[in-house]
């Protein structure tokens, strides 16, 4: 099954557009895990087990593992998701981007070593930097388009001369991907929830293409505005990511609550809040 | 000593603008190394030892290590360079780029775990994605500007409306970095050797800022044109990268030649060819 098919199946089966982001920060782990050598794996796999029937995807962010020499725990975590929750695809959030021969190595890292179903990729180096990812035809390739951070505007919001008119760079990326790069139906885009009007522009350009939407929760994006702007005609097409608000629902606010139960509570609330506006 | 100071010192001491890129591909290793568990470390460290007095920097490309679960060998390699060749800085070629909280993790990976002196960073997500790197004030932050691959033109060569006129995106990146982001003098830019006219434009914008220039050798860039277009008034300011032409000088063409000696021969030829046009 391809990533796109897996995603469509998870949207339906779990009645969910919620992507659970896995950004494990040991400083925020519950006390009993802090000194365990496999604390990152334990924490993340318990979050996964508590939320898998509420999510359309899991998205581990590789930097949180690499900063702590925990590549082995990332491998184990993704293997755990595939084994225990085979219907929920794994997006490796790595935002890689390099020339063809190096991109081939990154694709081996993401798809063969970690066995991710999809990966996030930076488009700045252009089409030939993306092609080695597309050679894995059952995998998803999710290109940065309009990111949710304030600095996203520095380049992405510039107006570029394309043909007769002026087009913001992020719209040009959406056009390039939708019209030229996505010949195999593997592509998706990252568009932040913090800019609903721009999310709507991208949706108008890309048709049914899936959009990965970070920026709700800790980053402040509004759920109603996000869903209204980004959904397809069929009320789907989105992977709305929440990471910290779910992962640290207990440990940041109420240390006596079980952290997996708290994560499930917030994931359920978020899924249902999203579904209210589909 | 900061990265910028280390680089200036290596330029002078080794009379060299040559950056030796370390892209270890075990399929191209000499036969006696192929089955060794630490083949990547052995191969790279022998190349390093054979070329350290001819180089202004070493640039390991992290994808080649990550694709083979060889993070430990990358750590050992960088430690080896620091210990044996303390005058030659290490650039970790990782092309990372993410929002602030994740960029902090990537900076821990590059600067604390691997102890790199500088790192390559993708500018697409804008200033706040770069700031966590700049918080390490003795380190170098080398931003992608104009890359040497054909797809580099897809976005970087678009004309953007900036102020009254039209500016190619890569020139706008050079302006942003030189005029706004580089408040601490830590920044450098990646500009490919395959576009000498654009290299000259960037040099005119950034003054004395160091430029990392990939694309000579295997990628076809011309040394005379590169040096003429990219040097500073003092005949310096460049890290001209060569990877495959040096690493595989023996194994690809003349399997009976010692690979470290062959690498030294090509590094010496390349350094001297560069110096002819300074």
C-alpha cells in the first residue's frame, strides 16, 4: 500500500485528520522515565499506543533523536508503530534537501534505515534534489511550502515574477509540485496553520493533494480557520499536526496525571475539535 | 578561536583555498577496506591525514554516514581531525533547516555531539530558523545561496520584487545574510562553481564574507572562472570544495595506486590549480 493509500485509509478508519508529532524532550519527561537509557523510546511508544486509534499519522522529528545519539530508539519506535499500529503511516520529519547523489543517501536513511512511510523535504534546491525521493514510489514526499514560523515570510512570501504576473514563492512551490513534480501522486505539502488565507490559496492550487499542517496548539493556529481553509470538498485532505500540546499534556500542567492518559485526552479533544469543522 | 579565525589561519598556513569534501561511499572503497566494520572511519581518516596540510577545511557530508548507521564513525572522524590536525576546521554538511525549537536540537547535534566548527543551513524557513545556530558564537553558519545543481534554478533564480526592483532570490538571500542576519560575523554562503557570473554577483554583495563553493571536479565547474569570480580583493575568501575527484582518485581509475597517495596527488594539483588564479 502506498503512503497516499495508507493515509486515506487512516483518515477514514480513525475518523481523524490529526497527526501526532513526536518531538521527545527528555527535560519534560515524567520523573520515573528520566534516567532510563531507553526513555525516549518508552515515552514515545506509550504516547503512540495511547493515541493510535485517534491519529491519521505519526510524525517523529529526527532532530530530537539525533541531538541525543538516539537513532537506535528512533528505529525501534518506527518499528513499534509498524508492528502494533500497521494502519497508521509514519512521517519522518527531517526537512532534508541536497543534490541528487546526496539526496539518494538521505532517501536510504529515511526509507530503508528508518522505514518511514513519508518524509519532509526542503524544495530550495529544486527538482533534481527531489527526484531521488520520488524513486521510492510507495513513499510520500512532503515538500515545505509555507511554514508556520515568523521567518517563513522572509523568502516564502516574496513575490516572484512568473510568466506575466507576480506570484508569492510559496504559491510557486505549490504550482511546481502540483503541475510538474508530482507525476506519481506521491507528493504532499507543508502549509502552516498560522496563515489560513494562504492555506486556502494552496488548497485552490493543488486540488486533492494532502497538506501537512503544523502550527495549531503551541504555535497558536486556530482549528476552525485551519480546517475551513484547508479541507478538500470532501472534508478531508489534511494532516493537522499537534506535538507538544499532546506529548506534554500531563507533565507540564498536572504532574499527577498519567501522561499517556493525558495525551489521549488531548488527542481526542483535538481530533473532535477538528471534526467539528470538516 | 572562532570558525572564521580558524579558516583565515588555515588559508594562510596551508596556502590553500581547497576544502576536501568527505562523501564516503563504501562501494568505491579499496577492496581491503570493504568488509571492515569501521571502513568509513578508516578510509576518511587516511584521506584526511594525507591532505590536511593542503586543505583549508574538511567537509564531511552527514547523509553518507546516516545512510549506513555510521554516526559513531562520523563522531570519531571529527574527533580525529581535531586531535591530529587542529588548524583545519570541520564543516558538517547537513543543510538543516527548521523552526526555532527544532533548530536548537539540530544545533546540539552539529556543534555539541559532532563538535563541528561550522554547518551548512538551508535559508528557506527564514531568520528565526537560523538564529539558534548563531547562538553558538564561535561556530560558522554557512547558508545555501546558489547551489550547483541544475534544479538550483527552479527557485533560486526566480526574480523577486524587493523594494523598487527585481532581484533573483539567491541575491536576495545574499543581501539578507550580509545586511541583516550576519550581525556576529559568523555567516558564510554556499555558491556553486557552475555559475561564475552569479558567484561574482554574490561576491559584490557580501564583501569579504567566506564563500563555500562546490561544483568543481565531478560537477564540471571551471577553476579559473571560479577563482576569478569569487575571490576577495586579497585573493582569498573561498572554500572551494572537491569531494569525489580527491576521494576516489585511485579506486576509480587505477586500482593499484595507494588511495591516500592518489588523494594527496589530486589535492595538491587542485590546490595549486586554484592558487594559479588567486
